[in-house]
C-alpha cells in the first residue's frame, strides 16, 4: 500500500504545472511562493501628498511589468488611514483592487500594517494605541487572509523618522506582543514579519529579544543598505547579515527565516545632475544594475535568507528631493532601466534551474 501511495505521489509531481519562476508553488500555500525575488512598490500611493503616483491604471501597468520580470513578491502598505478613515468606518475598494490585480498576475504580497491613523493621533509616526491597532490589524487580516499570508508590523520602528518614541524598541516590542496573538487568532496559518530594522544593526534586534519579543514574530526582517561605490560595499553588506544572524543564534532564534525587505541604491540617468543620497554620491544606472545582480546572486547563498525585496520598483520624482527618487528599476514613465533587465534575466535563469532541478537559489 505504501509503495502504491508513493507511486501515485510521484506521478502527480510529474503532471503538476510549472509556471516560470514559481515552478514549485503547487506544493505551497496558494498565498505563498518559493520565488525569492521581491520589490518594494508604493502601490497605495494615490493621494495628494504623493501626487497620485499610482493611479489604478498605473497599478495595472506595474503589476504587468512585475509579472514580465518574473518578480514573485511585492511589499505593500495597507495604510491605516486609507482603510479606516474614521473610527469603525472601513473602506476597502483601493486594496481590493490592489490585491486582486497582483493575485491575477501571480505576484504574492507582503502586507505592511502601518502607520498611525489621523483620527487617533496628530502624528502619523507616533506609537499607536495598542488596542486600536489590534482592531485595525484584525480587520485587514480578516478581509485578505485568503490571499495574503505574510504581515509586517510597521516599517523601520528603530528609526525616529517612522517611530516615536525611540525607546530602545520597548514600545514597539509591546505592540508585537499585543498584535501577534490577535493575527494568529484571526489566521493561524499567517506569518508575522518583524518591522524592517535599519539602524545600527544588530542592536535593535537585540533590544527586541531583551524586551521579551522573541515569540511574537515569525520572520526576522532587516534593511541592510550599503554603498555600491565603496570598495568595501560587499563586505559591509555581508557583515550586516552576519551580525544579525549571530544575534539570532545568541538568543536561541537561529532557525527563523531572514528577509531583506529593503535593499537598493539610486540609478541616476546620465543626463541628470546627481543630488546624492544618504550614503553620499549616487550610482548611475549601470552601477545600480551591477549592485542588484550582486545582491540577488549572493544573498540567497547565506543561511536563513529566503526573500530579498529591491527598493524600489519605480522612480519617485521630486518626492524625496534627492536621488532616493531614482531607486526604481523602472523610470517614472515605466521605461526599463538596466537593473530591470538584469532582474528579469536572473529570474529567468532561476526558472530554468527550477525546471531542471538545479535551483540556483
């Protein structure tokens, strides 16, 4: 009987369809993918403050280009102010469209639950009332749990730009403790992702452990930016990962996955005057493409690293007022930079490897 079952299973494995870089998805939760390539895209940006950067038609265009490039994941804010503009009043149209557009293209979603809501606070980056945040998180998860499995709790809570107060991760860890069981109660199969850490790694992660946060997230998440123009860039990039991995092991958490949900650099066109970014002089488009290739080629060789998200999908002209606006692998008009073509080639090579049983990742 056992031999018969094994024979049937083997036969089924031969007829399961292969689909590009997501060839083994049939064995996974349909909300999941073993495609490790992701991007950060501000698909929810349809507000006055961002010049309506992604109108509904632009979302469709972006999703088509992600599918063409073989991108498996996109990091999407489920902005609290959008979905609950007044207490208990829920608006889902924008996110219903986003989720369905991406689902129809086979792109999986990492949903970010952020920032503070206007009717509860005058500051968008203030640590939220925990009970109100839990209500919001449960509502979002309840609506999309059939299509979204992964939920990131805030963005860069170790940065004063995105989280106030900066109290050595104490208030953030308390939020994790409140929201983690609520999300699990709503969807026991969900995976809770630590808010991307970026400042002085690995110390903010160490503080989360010290405050008792270990059992309140499923995936470690960091933003290990490095300057590709420096000779030591590759060493410093790997060093950030190694410091985080050692910290995880020290606190008995070494078996968790590690995701890089932001890593990138500018790719400034040759005809544009460089305005610099927070690391100094800006790379050109060709250098950006080479750095992207290094990031996606090397990172998956490191134990525990399962997903990497390039920041950004599309340029954001005049939003950040410096060359962060050129982080995209697409220009504002959706034309393709060399980095887009590089990523497309890498995903195609991986798809070919999966099909032949030689997955390079």
